[in-house]
């Protein structure tokens, strides 16, 4: 990894994003680009007309006042955006990272991330944003849109940063999970961490063969791997394993071909990201 993007929005997850970003940069030596995107609605112009029977002169005067207020609001939004970026940069630098840049953009978040990811290796984002419904445990809508659209791995930060010592790879034999295994084996991001590799489902000759192949790749990367096929329903089995084994980071493919087939649209990955209290790395 040479550079990755950390998305901050001023929500309570922003601190966690920054701390996870510092952890990633510290292990990989990567540069960090902190990105904050102002939506077009935040920068929108004043309404073009007013309802009601207001005299023309009065209506013009009110519209001029609204325009001035709207311009002031847009300027304040930009100042707030830069303040969020400055705080984020300071927090990442406090984690021992020196190569940190900031960027404020105006537009659609997904479009801006898609443009930025072309020269980046990963996107780090919080599970929920400012508008998230914490009571209902909803995922942030921007997270769903970004994970569906970007091609690079997405690191979904948990609500609070905790030291990461053990990873769990949820493996289903599909191309995306194979990519996850290969990246873990090669990347300095995971080097030296304890590794567990699991497949959920019935044990067949084909499943065992695929799991053994993934284990061999990880062993070639220097890992002592605990690999297993565990029965049950995918979401519950993985969550139970995370809790029982005190796993700190879940790694999985974004599109599989079995029970973990569809990201966000399908149920399994949605539930994994929604219910996991640990960070999740998703690979396309």
C-alpha cells in the first residue's frame, strides 16, 4: 500500500476512522488522504420563488436576504468541513503518522470517492454517519453506496478503536474471498497477526479442498493458520466465532457465490457489517 483514503464527516465515528487510519498507516507506511465531502444540498442556492401574495418589492427584498443567508450558510459549512479535516489530521499525526494530507470536496460522496480511489489502495469509512439511526442499528446509507461502487478494499471502522491482534477470514471459495486471502498473505497490514480461516456450511470434498488451498496460500505468507469448516447459519456462526475466539478484525469478500453471496443487497454481509462490533475489511 502506498496511499489510502480516510473518510470523515464529523460524526462520532470520525475519531475511530482516524485511529484506525493511523494503525493502518503505521503498519504499511502508507500516506493518508483525509477526505471530507460537502453534499450539494449543503451548498444549495436560495429558493427561486416564495409562495403567497407578497408584493413584488417585498418578495425581492426577502429573496435577497435569503440569498445572503444561504451564502453565509455555505461558507460556514466549508469552515466546518476544514475544521473537521484539521482535527482529523491532528489525530492521525498524533498516532505517529507524518504523511497526512486533507481534501475538502463539494459534490456527491460516491462520485468523489470513485475519483479519489483511482490512485489509492483502500478506503476507510465509519460504519455509520451523522444521520444514522443508532437505535435501529441502521448502516450508514453512504457506506452502502460506497461499498457497492468502489473497486478497492473497504475498511469499515467500528465505533471505537481497539488494538488488533487476531483476524478472522470468512472464506466461501469465491473470487472475492480468494482475493482477500491473497491480500492477507501478501500485505504488511496483516503481518504478524494471528489468523483464523473459516468456511460456514456442510463439509464436502470440494469445500475441504478450497479451504486447504486458501490455508496453503496463507502459510506461504508466513501465517500459522487455524482453518475450519463450521456448520450453521453464516451470520450466527461467524459472529459466534468472533466472540468465542476474541477476534479483533473480520476479513471477507464482498461478493461470494454461496451463503455470503450479495453485499448489502443480500442478507449475510449486511448482517455481518451491521452486527459486528469489530472492524470489517471487505474485498471486491
